[in-house]
C-alpha cells in the first residue's frame, strides 16, 4: 500500500492544463495496478477524446510515476470506457471548480 500511496501523491502533481485540478482528483485515473515486480500499469481517461494533451499527458504520467522510488516501470493505458464526466471528480475538485 505504501508504494500505491507514493504513486497517488505523484499523480496529484500532474494537472490538466485546462482545469486547475490534478488528474487524480479529477477522476481521470481509473485504476493503478502494481505487479509483484513493481511494474505499474495505470488505466486513465481524458476529459474528452479531443483533449489537447492526449499525446503529452499519458507520457508525463508514465515518466513521473516511473520516477517514484520503488517503481520499476510505468505503462499508461488510455481508456474511454466508462466515459468521464464531472461526477467522477472528488468533492475537493468539485468545490474547486464551483460544482458544489
């Protein structure tokens, strides 16, 4: 669990460029899988398939998570099922964006 917490902390440093909220609080991270060999696989989505950072954000997530101490490698899978919507955001993100 400790490694997963470090990964989540790192994910919280990556922000969507159009929204002042990090990818974790936005609900863009669907799953973080850690193999016994410390290889990390992340299923994430984007706020829209036409997201301007569709190329760069997954790479940034891979690089930053791979830099976490104890992580051997990181692979990001971009998925659009289920479709992201604002209900997936944390309460904190909704508050920040004025949805509450």
